[in-house]
């Protein structure tokens, strides 16, 4: 019996060694479970070289197509300069015919004529609006209409608070006159101010075109000036005359 026991003990591995082998095999199995799998069949270096050599001519053949497509993109980016329609004045250097939004290119001749009429009328109203800022503020500065006129700031915008009724009546009269003008006139003749019979129209056509250009330029400048007047008074809450005095342009 002792001999049998000794032979069994000598043939059976020890428990610590068995546990170590079991733990090691478990760790290896776990690590292989989280290892990334191989995507597709393996390619040898020779096979990869053959694949690249076969695909290279295709890429070289596709290159001329891209080069041929490049001039088309460059041609699409370049836009021709806008040209003034015949008979339309107002295209002056250095800007030339200023139409960045392409309204003239998309508009019909009738629509383009209407745009020009609207521009002229806006310019005329803007010239009156510029004077409508300066003259009342000068009257308030001199006290011509009492201390309550445009009080307390003396700005032309103060009329919305001090005399809203008169402001509403003024806008109503202007709207009525504009409505009458639109009813009694036809498109293409709505800029006629009925003052040519006074003898102000030049005798030659070239001089008359110069007068039209001057009116357009003055109207455009007046639109910018009116926007500047409103912005200036909203920024520092001072009348225009005070701003001009502070800047040294005028002295009263």
C-alpha cells in the first residue's frame, strides 16, 4: 500500500502547479477574446505589390480628368462686369454701373424703368428729409417757436414725443399727394415734376442728361446723409447742430 501511494503521489502533479497553469490558460483565453479579429484574408508582401502596381495606371488615367475640370471651375467663378442698359444714365466712374445684386440683369425693361423712377423719388424725399432735420433744430436752438419746441433734447427726432399729431398730419398729407401722383401718371412719366415749363430744362439733350445725372447723385448722397443723421442722433442723443459745433464745422 505504501508503494502504491508513493507511485500515485509521484505521478500526480502538485496542486500549485495545476492552479498556475489553469490561471494562465484562462488569462490567455480572455486576452484572445478581446484581440481584434483579422479583416479579410491576409495579403503577402508580393500580393500587395502586385495589387498596387495594377491600381497605379487607373489613378494616372484619372488625373487628366481632374486637370480638365479645373478650367471649368475657374471659368464659373469669373463673372462678367455688369453693363448699363442703353438709355439709362447714372453709371459713373469709379464704380460704373453699380448692380451687385443683379437686379438689372433679372428685370425687364419695364421693371428697370420703375426701379429708376423709385430711386429718383426716394432721392428727392431724402433731400427734403435732410433739410427737415436741420431747419427745425436750428429753430429750436434759436427759440423761434418757444422753449417747448423739440424739448427737452432739441433733436428733430423729439417730434415723435412733443408733436405726434402734427407729425401724423404731415405724413398723411404727403401720402395723399403721392397717391394722387400715382393715379394721375403712368409708368415711365412719374418723375415729371411739372416744372419744365418754367424754363429750367436745358435746350440740348447732352445738358439735360447731365442734369439727370446730377439729380441722381444728389439724391443718392441725400439718402446716405439722412441715414447718417438718424444714426448720429440715436448714438449720442445730441442735435445735429451740437454735433457740428463739437466737431468744429460750424459756429453759431
